[in-house]
């Protein structure tokens, strides 16, 4: 990371200052700024992405560039809007797309794609997580009030989220609740076996979470000895060439604004296309 504290004698745009300090061509700096890899911290704090190459930072402000040419060159898969309720929307996130950006940029994130989709006219706040390697349905709020209402539904277990996973081995028992603590906290994962293929020695299960620990599904099944197929982090002998087979394929909840039931699901063909 390159960090520049703007001095009184520094003259020029943010792009000029970063290019002079790093030796990068201005075209590369502009590309990095556009893709969210440049940050500005004001004299009173408040760190935000700086995308405007012609912006002129003031003395005392801090510019930061997290530059990774390989990451900036990635062309992300494209998400699809399935439901727009105004205060929030539901999106189909393909595998390989981050939910949120990092210090190194946000052009490979769902949040940025949604911001651009709505022409930067809506605030975009993710209500829940979905791993980069996973595909499926995600809710994004378009205001703090909507985020608070939807987050409360999550806390009250009033949003029914269902996942389909392909696991290594023959899952047994065929139905149950995994109650293994994660990170010193209670964690509960319910599952039902829906198919087993002896030829590949893989099981397909429908999964529901009662808690929301980091990588909960992936870690719980790995601990059982039935890791998610294609998981790059957890499990042994479960790697494949098609990616991680975990899809958030159903969402159901009562809209906190209209009181109407909202139900969204992916069919088998859609699941195959995004995973």
C-alpha cells in the first residue's frame, strides 16, 4: 500500500500525486481509482473510496493506493436483479463475485455492480453475507432504515434462507442438526439428504442455518468428514475443477414495508448455470 499525506506544497490532482509518488502511468492510476483501489481520509477522519481522478486533495488529507495489477485486470461475472422493491432489492450473485469490495478495489463486488445498476442513485448496503466462492440469492438494502428492518428480520430468524450443497461421501444420518460450536460460539446447521450418487461418492443436501457464523456450512460439513465439493479452504479430497458447489437457492420473508410475502427460488437449470 502507498500512503501519501498531502503537504501544503503538493499541487495537482489526486491522480497526479499518486502517479508521481508511485511511478505508475496516469492511465493505470485512473483505472485503479475507477475500480475503487484509491482511498481518501479527511483531516477529521472518515475514509472513503476516491474515484474522481481530477479531485484535488487538501493539505493534511491522506491518499492511499492498494495496487494489484492482477486483481485490477480481473473481469468479474455479472449479477442479475431478480426483485426490486425500491427500499431493497434481491440479486442473483454468481460464484466468483465478492459480496463487498476490499482495500484493493470493488469492481469485482456485488455492491459495486448494484450501485452502477442504479446509476449511483441508491445507497447499497448488504443485509447478509455470501462467500465469494458461493453463488445464490442476496438481499441488498437501499437505505439505513431498510437495512435496519431487514437485519432485524434476520436476527428474529424471520428470513427463510435455504442452501443446496454437494458433499463428499455418503451423508449419514440422512437428516439432522449439526450443533458443533464455531469460534467459541453456538452454531446450528439443519440438513436433509436429497440424493446420493455412488459413482462419484457425493451427496446433495438441503441446508438451513439457525445461526450465522463465518463459513458455517463449509466448516460444519468439513468437521463431519463430508466437506463441500470444490471448497478451496476446508476439507480433504473434495477439490474439483468446476468450483464450490454451494448455492443459496431460496429466500422467503414478509416485506417489512408492505407486509406481503416475498418468495424467490432458483430452479435446477439456474443453479447449474451459476455454480
